[in-house]
């Protein structure tokens, strides 16, 4: 990580006395970043979060394609779900663009081979995604020698993949827990994350890139926990099987899982900073991923291009970076030396782990955010010196923006839940 002098440091002069971070004893610069907790919190609350919410509510950014039927290849899974909300609602009315699909699966309606989906199923395929996938060789392919991170653009779309409307499938409490969830989180933290080895000098043996990688995944976990705490089932419906009657915030869950753990909170800030920097850096590619001649996406393009993107670009000029990707450079010092194949291997493993999530709704959001994180690292690790132009597939653009929105919302929820706990 390059040291910045005082002039280069973040100094967004936003006049609002809000500091949730201070209330949970987080002061000064966020680790691995070049911004304080306070600055990051304010920028998110005042600029980024309100605009992101508008962007992800539009049709382009609200649709994501996923294969919920993929099997867990790593172990035999025994999921435990208590709510119907574990399921994913697919689009009842497929969006107009979905009707242009050239390829259709042989079975319409519920897929016989997919036990996860018991709602009415519309097995449509996103033509835009299909178009981008096979032509991904023209993109930054992470499977060739220059590759670093394998992302979805390297994978073929499976026959059982479905388009889902994320607005109908909010990330919230589903009741997924027990050994299945435990095993997934354990695989993420104890196998996929870089493990600390005892350094001879007794110090930290992880390099900066390894620490950032670990922090992003821990930040993802914090974000998921805060979304659960923010939309928790407070009372089950006694008249219906496995349905929730009353939804609301659960402060105890927020405190126990995240707010009382400074490291988990800090890692959420790091994850937010990394994703924000990636979205800033690749803004033009996100614009390019939105079809321009399709009226269905006009609002999506407008919200992104006319509102959020200019603000993000403005922030680059007026407020120095929150995260400096040169600290991740593969040619730099420290973990810059991270082996490209090793990073690729870890992401492939992470994708496999997400296939083992035993609840459809959780799998949807876990998979989307894995792709968002992978895309962010791909963007930040692209070598500027070669003037590499990063292109994003539809899926990557949606996942990247949505993952930033998840982390951004989680920071806001943390503030709200902490305030509620102090009131009580
Ligand atoms: C990918 C994925 C998505 C999920 N999505 C949902 C969902 O949408 N809705 C839902 O209700 N449930 C979801 N779950 C389940 C949920 O995350 C919890 O596993 C479950 O609620 C049980 O929580 P727990 O209290 O046992 O702790 P868990 O959250 O399962 O944590 C397990 C252990 O991980 C460690 N840990 C916790 N937080 C962090 C952190 N931030 N950084 C590092 N280590 C940490 C702690 O040692 C903790 O004991 C998901 C699980 C996974 C794996």
C-alpha cells in the first residue's frame, strides 16, 4: 500500500455530524484504505446509497441469471430451511426483453430436474447475457495466461439457469442455519481465505493483498448478517406453514453477529471501499453493458448514466480515493506478488462453495455477490499500463453494482440498528 501525504488524503467536506463508526469505537483510517471511517460513512449515507437504491430498482440492474439447480460438488449437503422465503420468486411476467430469447429449454414450467423451484417458473433466458457469454473471449478472459480471476464470463450458461427479478427476492432472514450454513461459512473463512502462518518474527504473515481478500469475504459475511438483522422474521404466522407474519429489525442479531465485533465492522468498510473504487474505475464499461436501443432499459440507463455515474466521477475528482488499487498490483511489493493462478483458484473454489448453499434465496445473493467481488478484483487488477479496456458482461455489471449496493445498504443498516440499540 502506498503511503499518501496529507494533501492526497481524503478530505470530503460534508457537513453532517454523523458518526456511527465512532459509536462502535472505530476511529481514524480504515485499514488497507485511504479514508477515515467517518468520511466513508458520510459519503455513503449522503451520496452513494440514495443513488444506488434508485439504480438497482430499475429493470436492467434488477435482473440476474442463476442456476439454482447446480449441485454441491464439495460435500453432501443437508440444508435446513424454515421459511418458504428460502425460495426464489422467478419473474411471473417475464420482462419484454426476455421474449426475444432465441433458445428455450425443452421443458416449460417447473423444471423437472430442479427440486429447489416450486413456485411458478418462467424459464426464460436473458438474450443479452447469452450474447455476451460466448463472445467473452474478446473480454478480459481470466482463463488465459493473462488471467487473474475467473468470473462468470468464462462459464457456459446451464440449461437450468433462470432469470430472476431481484426486487421480488429481497435479501433477508430465511431461517437458513445449522450445519449446512455453518459448513459453507467455515469453508469460506477456514479454507478459501488466506490462512495466517506463524511468522518467524511473530508478526503478521499475510501480505496486503491477502489481507484485503480476507477482509472482503469477512465484509461480505457482515453484510449478509446485517441484511438478515435488518429484515428479520419477528413472528411466524401460526396459521400458515413456514411463513412469516411480522418482519422487522432484530437488534440483538445485529449486535451479536456484527456490531459488537470491530473487525467484522471494519471489514465491511473495506469491502465497500474496494467495490466503490471498482465501480468508479469501470463506470464507462457499466454504461456500455446497458443496451441503449431498448426502451425497456431507458430508465436504467438514465438512473445510472445521468445520476449515479456523474456523482461517482465527481467524487474521484473532489474526494481522493477510498481504496488505492495499486496496493493490489501483481507487479508491486508484497502481495502484489499474489500468484495469478492462486487467485483464480480461490475464486473458482468460492464459486463452488456458493453452489453448496442450501437455500435458494441465500444462494442467489451469495452467488451474485461472489461474482460482484470477482468482477471488482478483475477490474482493479487490470493493468493500466497496457491500456487494457475492461469490458463487462451484463451479469458482471449487474453483480458489481448490486454488490456495492448490498455493502452500502449494510453500512446504513448498521447505523440504524446501532441507533435503535442505543435508544432501547
Ligand atoms: C452464502 C450465504 C448466504 C446466506 N444468506 C442468508 C440469507 O439471505 N438469509 C438468512 O436468513 N440466512 C442466510 N444465510 C445463513 C446465515 O448467514 C447464518 O449462517 C445463519 O443465520 C446462522 O448464523 P450464526 O449466528 O450461526 O452465525 P453465522 O453467521 O453462520 O457465522 C458462523 C461463524 O462465522 C464467524 N463469523 C461471523 N461473522 C463473521 C464475519 N463478518 N467475518 C468473519 N467471520 C465471521 C463466526 O465465528 C461465526 O460463529 C446465508 C449463509 C450463507 C453461507
